[in-house]
């Protein structure tokens, strides 16, 4: 099982700066069985940190197995959402941007 720290490093390496031009967003990831983390995307840059963001645009809630699957591309995020394995709070349309920002 991949740890949240490894997932953060993996996300930063997959980041697509061209998809983030002009954006200023914070994605909060609440992991039910591991550490929470957030990803701040601003003007083509990405910064991932452990903990909780003050004012995230969208919060995604899931367990670490679902997170691993979504990040690795083995699990479709929309399917995880429809199956109840992934919940979103805030601007749910922004969750769809994750695929562009962090392609598999």
C-alpha cells in the first residue's frame, strides 16, 4: 500500500503545468485511514502538503485504497464517486479538473 507521502510525491511528478495556467485552486484530500493532505495549484505551479487547507475549493473524502486507485489510474474517479467510495464537498466540478492537472 502506498502512503500518503508517496502519493503526494507521485502527484507532484505527474503535474501538468500547462493545464494550470491562470488557476488558483486548493484541493483538500481527507483520507479516512491515513493523513489528510492538500494540493494548491496556482499559475502553473503545484504544491502538495500534509494537513488541512484553510479554505479549499473542493474537499475529496475517501480511503487510501480508493486514493491509490484513482491516482494510479486503475480506478476511475467518477466510478468511485458513483459507487460511494469517493465523496466531494464544495465545487464538485473542480474535481473533474484533477484528471487534466495530474494525468495518469
